């Protein structure tokens, strides 16, 4: 009898332990949404297969088999070059309600791989269908082009462009650049330039980025012909956070028939100084000169050097006559001096006989001075007149000016 009582007590304890364990085990959250408890749920939707694939468009859609007990307020598809696209990516809106529907996607890039999902919205939220992958056709009848790297990144503007090497057998009717804060920007878009038509290279000047300073921007050149729109490679850059133009100093000039496209102040890579203010310590009211120097080299034995001296009453837009440098302390004249390559062991100083300088920009916001110049000169001991033509300069008004 004592053994029976012990067996009975052990059985009761084991049963209580089992029941207690069942009571505290949590329900798997993944299963809770599958329980039919009469409450409204998200819609059930399937993504349709992709068809009619071209270089820039496809047809797809979805089939909503259940509205989850709530009306479907919006439906369509979402797509991206990244997997599992959502409504924050590209999307279509294709009506409302349950059932099957068709979605047309356009503005795609030839040869790109995309991911698409159908979506449906009810008051419980957004549900997505299965993901479908597709690759657009590589079209031979679209233009072929590349995107030019971005320069002059001075908020809110920037400069880029493109080079169209083939028109796809149909004239290019529109070209430019398009940009966005998302990768692979496409047309239609309000963030674009329109820069003429035809093949070849072109420059796109963006006046208003329409994007917050400091944002990462993705940009592509585009070209449109009768068959569609093609895009160049994507370039990215960070929009400047100020309007100061920090481009390096640059002077260009054709000196006696030889073109120089990368002239800078002497030892610029070491000093980093764009301009120098001469006679800066003179009494108030005395003339001060802004010195703009361009050297073809940092080697004194082989360089050609151009020095432009602009008095402070000429630090405004206008065209002014150039004279040989003779006095940088008193008279208010634009003056220039030249040093030619080393001849006979010493620099050869040429004599300026005429010329002019045009100030096209003097901007204290971007801290920049830009302009053009032409100079005639004679070499030492010679009467032949030589020319410097198509001269340009783009220099920063750095600390030497503002101090």
C-alpha cells in the first residue's frame, strides 16, 4: 500500500510539472499572424511574371487574393537595382481593390538587373509579393555615351556633362545630365539639365542642385533619340556645404604658338597661395596690387612665367589696358611682366609692349577672381613682336587678400 501511494504522488507531481511547462512556453510570433482569430490582417499578394522586356521598360503587376478583411486603398509594384525593394524605392500606383492588375515600368537602363515586387496597402499596413528579378535588353539602337566627372562643386551648383560616341542610328534630340540622392537616376526628373542635341562632348552646368548641402549625389549623362534614352556611367560626389570655390589656381595661355593649360604660381604645390597683395602695408588710400602669377614649371631654368598686377581700383568687372611693370607702389595701372626660359645661364626677361586684361568675376562670396588677357612682347635684344593669346585665369582670393 505504501508503494502505491508513493507511485501515485510521483505521477501527480510529473503531471503538474508538464502542465506548468506548457503554460509558460511563449507562442512563436511567426505563427501568430496565421491564426484565424477574426481580426483584420495584411493583404495577401503575388507578383506577376515580367514580360515585354525592352532596353528601358517592362510589364509586370500583381494579384491580390485576399484583402485581409480591409479594403485595399492602393496597389502597384516597387522596383530597384537592389534586392527587396520597398515603397521608398521606385514604384507605380495601379488603382485599388482585390484581384489581378498590370503595372508598366519605364525609364530603365539598358543591360541593368532589377528586382520588382507587387505591393498592396490596407489600413493594417503594406504587404509585398514575391520578388522577381529581370535584366533589361542591351539595345544597339540607343545612343552610347559616358559621363564627365564633376567639377566646380560650389553649392548650389556644379558642372559635369557627357560625350556621345554613337547615336544608335537615330539623331540625338536631347542630352544633358540627371541627378538624384538615389543611385541610377533616370528621366523623367526635375533634377536635370538640357544641353542641346547631337553627338560629341557637351558641358552641363547645374545652377540649382535642389539638394541639401553635404548630401551624396548620384549623376549620369543622358542622350535621347527616337528609340529611347540611354545613360552614361554613374558618378557620385558630395554637394559642397559652402559657396566658397576651393578649386586650385589655374592659368592657361597660348605663348607664341604653344598652348599651356596648367600654369600655376611658382612652387604652388608647396605654398598653396593663389594670389599675393603687394604694397599691403602702405598707408590707407595708397594703391595696392593683386599679383596673379602663372608658371609653366617649378624649374627656374626652363619655366615661362606670366605676372599680372591689378591695382585695387580695378578689382571690379571690366577691361583694362596692360603696361610693362614699372611701379607697383604708386600709379594705378594694370601691369604685366614676363620671364622666358633660361638663356645663357640667366632668366630672359621680355618687355611687354601692349595688351589687355578683362576681369570677368570678382566674387567675395565664392572668394574667386577670374578673367582673360592678351599680351604682346619683345624678347631682349630683338625687335620682333611676339604674342600671348587666349590667356585665362581662375584664382582664389585666399588669406593674403582677406587679411
